[in-house]
C-alpha cells in the first residue's frame, strides 16, 4: 500500500484482533486440540496407531540403516556435555 493510500476494507492494515481469532497462544484452540487428542488416544484407532508407532516395514529397514550409517559418518561423536554429570 502506498503511503498516501487510504485504508479500504480490501487493504486495511488494522492490527486489532477480531473476537474469532485469538492469534498466537489461542487458548480455545489449545483446549479443543487437547480434548480431541486425548479422545483419539483412548479410541481403538488411536490404540492401534500407538502400537504400530515406530514399527518399520522390512523393505524399509535397509534404507534406514544406510541413512543412519551415512549420518554417523559425518558425526564428530557424542557431545561431552551430554555425559557430564552436573
């Protein structure tokens, strides 16, 4: 929008939030998400998904092993801060 242009309904630059949009940190959406997530986890479909999580098809295992080896070949080793006792 040009400096001399007047705001119109099409190009207004209002920063006033509307009641329907709470913006970042939207508590209503967070509550709805948490409720729906808990319901999914308790459902039969959710329990099935949890049981299958992390399982790899045998046809994919070689590719995953190759990718892990390639990644480790670039590694400089474990960060000493990880094993250091605090």
